[in-house]
């Protein structure tokens, strides 16, 4: 499966442990296309639908919480929660939405603050 940076797909996290996110959740691919071509994993961030990320000032003003409103995906990308997943094992491979180049650029800039 070859994913593109900016793709959003559903990832099944049912084998999570402790406080890790469980269930099937939408995830945004933040790893580069080059990374995705050579590795069996993709770097993804969760998209959370909680209203607090839309309303509380500390989240609204932070560059690490990016609003996503595209098609069936309505939520906030939590950029501080980057993790690697094997999409061939954790998803059906169906891309739900692909972000625009401008949206990807904004997210790429924010994620680079961690590395």
C-alpha cells in the first residue's frame, strides 16, 4: 500500500494498551511520500472530534492543533501525537480524504517543530 502525505484513512487501534487510543479512528498521514515508499509503516496523527479543540483558546491558538473540515472528516489533527502504524495491518487502505497542498504545508511546518 502506497500512501501519500496528507491522506486521511481509518486506522484500527484495537490492540492498544493502557491509555493508548483504542478503536477505529481517523488518522492523517504526516510522513513524506519518500518515507512511505520505503518503509512498511506510515507516520500518522489522530484526528479528534472533541469540541474542546474547537472552543478552548489554548487549543485554538496553538499551531499544534489543526482544524480538519473535509468531507466526512470533521475534527482537529493532534500533531503532538505522531505515531508509526502499519497501514496494511491496521486499515482497509481506503483513503477517505486527501488534504490540499496548502493544508499539507501548514501541517508539515508545525510537525517540524518536534524534530
